[in-house]
C-alpha cells in the first residue's frame, strides 16, 4: 500500500489502494456532513464536513481530502474539471467526439 501523496499541506490525494489515515478521519472527517453527487450515476461524490471536504471519484478510483479553508474551495473546481474530463472521455470512447 502506498501512502497518500501530499500535493499541498492541506490537500491529500489517494488512489484505490490508499485512504485517509485514522488521524485524518478523527481530525477532519467527523460531524455533520453534506453529500453532493455529480456525473452519471453519481460517480463523483463531494462530502462536506465542518473541517474538510472529501472528493471521491468512483470512475477513476481516486479520493482527495481538502482541509485548508482556501483548499476547500478547490474541491468545487476539481468537481467541474472531473465532470468535463468524464464527459470528454465518454464521447471519445463511444466514437461520438
């Protein structure tokens, strides 16, 4: 298992073989949550916690934990980017591009 890749002090990326650490769960991923689903079949899930935002892309098997106040806003931009990428890949894979 590979440790999560730190891309910033408050942004943590995970692939299908890794996940947030127990410390990250306890520190950031507790309390009231709001889930938002995007894309076909809700493949992209944005989970908003009081102290963090967790973005999960089931199609690409990735997760991103945003914990800084500035970085939490990046999660919404990443949802838009992933949806556009999925749309583009869907068009090209079906020959409709």
